[in-house]
C-alpha cells in the first residue's frame, strides 16, 4: 500500500515550497463604539416588580417630575420616574388598553376593553368623568397637545370619537375606518389635527374643524397598523405594522420617506426620543424582543438591544433620563441615566476674592521647572493641556509561539498539532521550513506524534488552501518514515484514508483537465471573432 501511494504521489509533482507568511483567518471585527451607542447603552437597568400580566401601555407625565403610568391587567399604576417606586394605583372593570396624561400632568385618561373611557384626578385619586359611547373595546385614548378640555379615543367598533370632557359628551364621530381602530396620536403643533391607524391597513388624518367628520388625508401602510406617532415637526408621521416601520411626509401629500424592516416579528409600539445632542430618534419595540433606534434623517438603524421577552409597549421620559419597555410577561424593563446638570449660580466677586483665586491658581500650577513636576505618581490626573500617550498592550503569545522563541521546534510542532487548528499548524510548518527544521522535527517524532501528523495530513493535504505545502510534506514523511510506518496497525487506517483522499483528488484534477480541454478551443475561437 505504501509503495502504491508513493507512486501516486510521485506522479503528482509539487512545485518547490517557499516559506511564506502565516495565512490570516477571517475574524469577526467588533464595530467601534459610536456616540449613539454610548448614549443608549448608558441607561442603567433598574427592576420594577413583576406586574403578573402583560404591560399594555406606558405613559410619562409631560411636567416635572414626569411620573410614569403603567397599564397592566385592570390596573393603572403610577411610579416615580426617579426612584421607580410605586406611588398610586387605580382600578378598572376590565383590562386597560391605553393611558395618557393631560398637558399639565394633573389628570390622566385611560380606556379599557369594556369600551369605557375614564378621566382621573391624580392628586385626589378619584374618577372625574366616565365616558361611555363605544360599542366595542376601546383601544386608544389621547389628550391633544395643549388642549385640556377634549379627548380623542378609538376602538374595535371602527369609530374615532372626539369628546368634550367637561360635558362628558361626544362632539363628533369620525367615521371612515373599515376595521378595528388600534392607535392614534395628536399633532404637536395643532390641537385640531390628529391621526389614527386601523387594521384595514390605512392611516387617516383628521381635522376636527372640518364638517361632516371627513378625513383630510389617507395613507396605506400595506399591513394592519399597530401604532402611529407624530414626529416633532408635525409634518411627518411614523407608522408601525407587521415587521416594518415607515415614515410619511404629510405636507408632501402623504409620500413615504423611508422604511425600516429590521424586526423579525410584529412591531407593537413606537416612541420619539430626544438625545443629549437635541437630535430626535424613532424608537420601536416588537414581539421579537428587540428595541431598535432609527435615525429617520439618514434612514439608518443606529442601535439595537435585545430583551428576554416579547415587547408590548414603550415609553421615554421628556427629559431623556428614563426609558421603560413593557413585556408580555408582566416585566417592565426600565433604564435610567444621569442628566448633565448645568449650574448657573452667580457669584459676587470682590478684589480680595479675585486675588485669592489668582494666588490659588498659581500655587496649584505645575510646570516643568518645578520640583513637584518630577514627583508626580501614576495617580496624577492629566490636565486639559496634556497629551496622553497610551502604552501598547503586550501581545499574548500562544504556547507554540513561546516554544518557537526558545528554538524547541519539535515540541512547538507537536503542541500546535494538539490544538487541531489547521491555520496555526500550517503557519508553524511554514516557519519551520524557513528555519530549515521541518524534516528534522518529522524524523525525531515518536510513534504517537507521528500518528497525529499523519492524521492531520490525511485530513487537510487535499484542501486547496494548504495543498501547496502539505502534498510535498506528505511525500517526504512517507519516504523518511517508511520503516516506522510499515507493519504498524495504528497507521493502517490512516494510510487507507490518505490513499482514498489522493485518489479522489486525482479524479477531480482529471475532470478539470477534461473541462479545460473542452473550453480552450471555444475560447480560442471566440478570441478570433
């Protein structure tokens, strides 16, 4: 068997092997940290007690200290946005589907699946108004941006209602949707404008000043609409339906500006957040457990974060200090960050106070001519004018690299063979070829070490990336260690597999030569024409 294998290897002439640099393997490269990712990852996780049932809605008060309202089951719980501790609870007859604060933060409205809309006084902890008109579950309720006297609600009866809260009466029924109305929002620049989304795939824009309750614009999202929000300019809206989030230009006639389809499951909630740089971002959550931050100006997803449960609702505090996400398992995933406080105190300065400040500055100054300059320790903090020189971290060497540095060549080869990483093994072999020590290492190997080498050659000698070196090495190993290989049962299986690999490679080469013989005349004819 050895003779026949040696004959076949002799037929396959290998070109002269020159030492080359170790081939680098593809490694995942981590993206550099951006200001955007630093901002969103700076929210420190805080736990809110398990609320048992799914968190259907979240809302922040628009006035300081921005209390948080959490709708879960038949309850609305109020939390402090600073300590995230529960302060008040309000009970309903059925499951609460939506909650919204009034512009002054003194009242909040909520609706439930019985179709009832209720208005509560937060300080007195009592229901001021109970609005009954929906014939099916009510799904959303909103206060206009600055209007304290009216409410907008919609439900599964397909009707959007515009309420007079003081009189507890419906001013107008906005008809036009052909399926469940699931979401809505009021314009931040005009209290008479509102937008609603329905399971009939459409988003309708309404003006409460228009007679006959007719919508003034209609947009087709293409899928059942789960949420809709106005963007801060008031001329654009964002809609969520299916796994897509789309931004529309209302002033431009309802033209779609951009679309994001990075979620794998249905998007359940949208929210607009303001960063420290005063830029606004569109934030979405979905049933796939992901929160995505979308820069609609560049039409790009700038941040993504995963949570351990399907997400149902989302809220960002107006001051940007708190982020809350409601899960289907009753958990509220809250995050808090510290705000930069700019202190603008006016100090009264006198001649003596100015002189003392100058003397203190001179005393603390550290110049290269001072003795204290050379007595600084590692704990000394750099000043603004200092240029920081970062020390390069030492490269951590692997075991075979350390052995190569000590010129223990055979041990380095055996060590890298035990790692079973072909790229590293070939790199060490190329280094030994450059040092002219490879064959010496092979000739000094024990039987167990020789078995590891033959196993490696049998597995990778026909791999195109390594065959230039390993085919020639296989031939040399069989020639120099033929006496040690003959008659050994542990090498019989390795030689049989090696023979099979060589035969398969020869058949592949013959097939390629046949194909080349067919293509070459055709290419020659094509070149003439």
